[in-house]
């Protein structure tokens, strides 16, 4: 199994993060993950060859616009794509065990016990007919042979741990009796009740006010330190992962277009799409003298992905590389610096000049 982790990353054309640190054990390794869906309109290429590594205790932020493939990637890791129309290939290694080739019963055993997920909309994820406490109890008893009394005690402990006041009384409340922030806390309690080693948070702060957002992110960070979990944080907002993530993976049109440490992606970004995301993010640490600049245009259809670089119809620098290459050849991830990869046809010198002279001064 270790040999698989030391191979070149299929989507990069360069040595993967695991290959550059072969002696470091990766808890989660995703290799050339492809998830396509057959529809009446055509083949939807939701995820098209994504690779990354994550060690225990680390946080990976996956960012990108809606429709970029972030959530589909996370559901693929969790083994939740059960439709007959889903075509899944590649490899997902969780602590040395390959999941795509594993049977559904084995994946179900791992889901909830070794890996868990916080969903984007807790009101939809929680069952409206059952109390919050009973749902946490069920999640615990599925993986542990304990009686209802012991499971209830554990559920109340977790409700208290995630900051829900009067947990013994709120144990019997239903999802509609909780506020949005409290429902999200209850979802976190359910996800963590079995001490999973991998926690995937899919837009965990969507539709919450900024104060509650900060509380939820602090809670996830504190619980990660306590349990030593690896965390995958999925969001469209770079600001959400600015401080919590150790690594960043930027997705566009189902593919990874940049990945590396948070510091390098934030302060030395190498892809025009990442520049656009940073330019559309408000800053509170300095005076904003110019209006935010949105990324022009709309994300492409995943049925008819543009030829060449999928970002070229929206890229202001599509004509910088010669020979119209951005419209004819798809760029592969290339190593920029240690652990930092980018999929762009522009030369490193061209990107450095544009970043230094045009982009960085405006951020």
C-alpha cells in the first residue's frame, strides 16, 4: 500500500505531496478521483482527476465556486454516491485501506466510526420526526454495543461539549426547536460522537451570521486538537479557511487547478482563478481603497467543459501564452515550489510579473 502513495500524482505530471515526503504517513490519500454522472443531457464530469494527501491532525481547505466539484468530492470520500448513474474511479486510501474497491458494508462501517461528515444544511440532514438526542444516540449505537442509558449519557456529553446550553433538557428537543447555529452544533456533536479520525465539513457556516460562523470554526478547531482528527473543510469562501487550514486545494470545473500550503496559496498564488478569488474577498485588516473585483462570467457547464484550460473564457490573461495554447491544450498541475502546484499555461516568469505588478498591489 505504501508503494501506491509514493507514485506520481496522476493529475499533476509531478511528484505528489506523498512522494516528496515518502517517510511521512498520510492518513488520507486521494489518487486521480473521477466521479461522472450519466444524465439525459449528457455525461456530467463533476470530478475529473483530483489527487491530494492529508495527514492526521491536518486541515485541508477545498475552495471554489458552486459547481466546481467540492461537495461531490467529499461525498465520494464518504461513499455516499450510490446512484447507478454514478461512475467512480481512482483510489481513496484511508489509513492504508482502499475505499472505492471496498464493499458498501465495509464503507458503512467506516462511515460514522472512522470518518464523519458535517453537512451544509443541518435542517435537511437532521430527521424532523426524531429528537436531537435520539439521533445522536442512534449514531453512537450503530457502531458501539452499548445500552440506551450509556448512549444517552454520551449524547448529552457531546451536546455539552459543542456548547449547547442545558444539554439534558435540549436532548429531547426537535431540530425545528434549535436555531441555525445550534442545529449546526448538534450536527457536529453527531459527527464526533464516535471520535472519527477524519471529519469532512461541507460549507459548515453557510447561512450563519458572522459571529456564529466564528464560533463554529473555533469549535471545529478546538475539537480537532482534542481528538487529533484530520479535517477537510469545503467552502466557497477563502476567508473561512484563511486561518483554520494547513493546506488549500482550489477546484474549478471538476479539477484541481492549484494546491499547496495555505501560506503559499494565499501569499504566492500561481493561478489566475486563485487571484480572482482573493480579489473578491473583503479584507478587514487594512483600509479598502478600491471596490472588490468579482471573477467575471459564470462557471462552465460540467457537461460541456471548455476545451483547453477550462478557465480560459473567464481568464483576463488567456492570450498571454503563445500559440492559442490556453484554448487547445488542458494544463496539468506542475510543481511551482516545494509542495505547491499550479495548472496554468503561463510561464513562472509571466505569472510572477503579473502577480507582482498587477494583482498583489490591489489586494
